[in-house]
C-alpha cells in the first residue's frame, strides 16, 4: 500500500482546511505552505528500567501559515497530523494496558508504540534575503499535541495493532527547531526542503501503579518537503 493511499484521509482533511482558510484570508503578509514529511522517531527515558530499542519511520502531513511582521520575520502557526512510533523494553515484568485487555511484558521483550498526533505548532520564522533563487530560513517554536490514535505491536506475543490509547497521555507539549531552504519558482511560490528536530516536555505515557515511574521522551527528526504558495 502506497504512502499516499495509506494517508489519503489525512491528505483530504488538510487540503479541505487549506482551501477553506485560503478562500477567506487574503494578505500580502500571509504565506501558506503545504508539506509532507518523512520522519524518524525514537524514545528515551530518565530511568534505566525503560530502554530505547531503536528508531522507527513515520510520516507527517500539514499546513503552515506564516504572517510576516517584517521583511524577514514571521509568526508561524499551522496544523499537522503525525504518525510516529518508537520501540522500548523494560527491565522488569510490566503490565501493558490495551483498550479492552492487558498483557504482561516480560523483561527485555520489546513493545512498539505507534502514535497519531494532531499538532498545532506555533513559532518564529527567520529568513535571509533571496540569494539567486534560494532563501535560507529557520523556525523555532512550541508544539501542542493531542493524541488521536495509538496502536501497540509486541512481536514476541503476536500482538499487532492493539489499541494502546489507555497508556498514552492525551495532551502533550514539545518544541521544534527547523532549518531549511526555499527555492523560488516565481512570485511567492517556492519549493521547501529542510530538517526539523522535535522533542516533548511531558511524559508520553501514563505511569500506573505497577509500571516504572519514568518519563518517556519522544524524539523526532523530520525531513521537510513542501511548497509555499
């Protein structure tokens, strides 16, 4: 199944939102961007009881709205839907809670958390003057996120796509740092390429009584691919 087919509902939702907003807002100081980012995600923990077991691929689709208050400075916001995952194991036997059941995860057995977030990032964008057809930029800001879905995969127990939202905190907050370049196609239209790092301030998972008290941090590297309008 292709990426575009797999995420067709997300693509359709974002395009509809973009058409609604762009049809009602007209300003030379406002720029729209549509992007599709392949990404890599992984977890880290503040305790030895929870161990990162490797990075996982993911994908994000979204819109960005940059409102320029000076030639090279803009307030940035938008909306995105992100599919991200990471793999961990625990040093002790741990109870994992699904929506309608539980299972015991033995020491060193791995579990993959696959999480879907709706994010509304806010930030500050800084860009250079155009050099030839190229403009360099950076964007730094915050990422409020809401969980809209979550699945778990435990290969050793033949568990796949179990609803894991019971384990996930519904709201999270992170930060982002983006660097990139815009290649002008004429007027305000430009191709966008960049690299973005994200991290969260709040624990991704809940800590139940029979689970280790840890802070599970989600790290994300996005490979920005988009277009400005």
